[in-house]
């Protein structure tokens, strides 16, 4: 046995055991091939109330906020016209996000698809994604964008370099819900696919 | 003898699997795991193959979040416009699509927290081709529905890995700089407007340096160009609008170097007059 083989393997195991992640590995039941693992791309989303979801609670066109939701989730509601009806619900920093890339690369984050399910016909959900430190040549965000009822994709933030350590890209996602006087209260959930990639 | 090589192979494969976790641990793992945290490795795949040859390898997916996830694969063709923005297309619709030749498995798998899954891909390429590409997407759904009461939304992360396959016999990438313009921006930086095209049949990720010096010698600073390693695809024209700075208002000398092929570097010096 060539003992020099163990040196790089030993270093890899040391690296693997040195960090805070211990990963179990599962192989797909297909062919065995030579592998070439290099570089890594990490996308993290942290919800203010749970990992991947956020609830405004029960909403209506009067801008009422469920006391439980308002207290625990920090939703701000504004009744635009108390007698007549429409309202906005806003949650700042509903999510935080992070992108880590090694080696450094240019990354885009966009809504690639969205779907809606439920009984309530709600006007519009808008998202606002900002990047700490700003985006190249375009302020800190692309502004509020309406969650599309169907593709095509919609940019949230894009064209920023992401690296590791101090060069990790991060920011927040604000959410804004408009409830019109024609909307019917009930349950409604959007599923939003947020794509992060580069070329 | 077979056992000897088999042991060696298994050791190497095990080391490769753990290396993805090692990279995660070294470069980006937070002290506390995020609620939703997914990672892929490698994040860009560029394969050079001989005509008629196949390619095969793995992409590792790690769920370093707190919840189990259902991971599904999707493919997309993509184009890149003059400003570097990528546009997805249905798989198999672009002439450069690798999708018809690519096999990848498993198509969907449940990944537990702190688990890594290796997705294996292979492609048998035709004898006559120069450059194929496809985006492999990893769609990460929660195993259970999370929003139940009232109005809310669920975010489903999706990570893209571009896979490029290029013929070793294809004409190597060669950048031609059509124009370059330097000016001062109102914010006190230098502004570069660069137009170039790739005359080759293979990708290039041009690396550059901008070295700015003031005439009085008090300022000297180096800025990277294309630090995000964006590619210029075969036959593609590309524009870059970049700012470097801040820089002083004095007379400046700008030394610009840019790799234009595997063996050549563009090098020019520009004089920028003092700001009025």
C-alpha cells in the first residue's frame, strides 16, 4: 500500500472533524464514478418565527391584527380607510438570508416561481430583499416586487459577489401584504421558490 | 491484489465524501445551525472531454439546517445576455443544451438534518460538439406544510449548479476587447465601460487587475476585476460597467491587465486627468 495515499485522506478527515458539522452521507443507488468535489455554495434562510414560513395571521380589509400574531410576530397593520376597507400588513425582517461561496462568485437571487393556495382572495403579496452593504451600482435592493401569480422569474437581488468569512453576502427579506376591500377573509398561503445561482 | 485496490478506492471515495463536509466546516458553517441551510458542492462544474467520450461525477448536497427536506432535481437551459444576466429556458430547447445527454440520480430524495447526499450524473456526448451546458437545480421543500392559519407564505430555496461540457478539440476561448472607456464617476470613483467578445468555442472567466496610482505618488491601490468570476461564453459579447474606488481627485495613471486567453493577457495604461 502506498502510504502517501493516507496523508491527503488524513487531512480531509481532520478537516471534516474540525468543524461544527458532522455530515452523514447517502449514496444514490446508481453507478460508482470518480468524484471531484471542489468549492461549495451555501444558501441559508432564517425566519423570524420559523424556518421557511411566515404567517401574518388572520387578516381583513379593516387592518385588524390578531393580538397573538401582532405580539409574537411584529406585524404592523395599517387600515387605509377604516370605514371603507383596504389594509396593508407589513413584516420587516420576516427573514434573514446568507450566501456563502468558495471560491468567490457572482450570485443572483430571484423568485423563480410562486403558487397560491387557500380560500382567501387577497390582493397582493410583495417582497423586499436587501443586501447588507449594498448591491453593485444599485443601492441596497431592487425594491419591493410583487410575488408573481405565475412565472416568469422576478429579480430580488442580483449581480453581487459572495465569498466566505467577511465576504459572506447577507441581508433581510421584508414582506408586505395588501388586503383589498373586495377580499374575503380566510386562509391563504403563497409558496415562493427563491432561486440562488450563478453561471 | 483486487482487495488492495478495492480498499484504496473505498478510502478515496470516503475521503471525497467527507471533503464536502470539511469544506462546509471550514468556509461557512455558522456556530449555530440556521433553520434552513442548504449547500451544494461543487457549485460550478466545468468538464473538458474528448469527442465521443462520456463524463460522470457527483454533486454533493448537504442539509445543514434543522428540518428534514425533500430535494428534487430540475434542469434548465440557460443563456447569458450582454450584461451577464442569465436567463433560464426549458431544458432541451437551446442548441447548446446538455439536457438531452444528461442522466442524474436520484431525481428526488429526502435529506435529514446534517445529512449529505451525493447526486451522481453522467453524460455520453456525441462525437461532434464544441460546448454544451445546463443548469442543475436543487429544489428544497419542507417535508411538512408549514403555514396553516390565516395568510402567510412559505419560502422554498432552490440552488443552481451550472454544468458545462466542452470538447477538448474546440477552439480555445479568446477574448477580443472591442472598446474600453475610463472616466470619473460623480461619487469619486473610477468608472470603466468595457465591451468585449469571446471569439473561441469554449468558456473563459477573465481575471483582471486595475492598478491606480496618483501622479504625485501619494495614492497607489489595486482593485480586482471580475472577482465574481463571471464567464464569457463561446461567441458571446459582453459588457462590463464597473466602478473602482474611491480614488483621489489628482491626475491618475490606471494600469489595466486582463486575461484574454489561457496564454495571453491584455495590458494597457490609461491617464486620467485630475478632477475639476
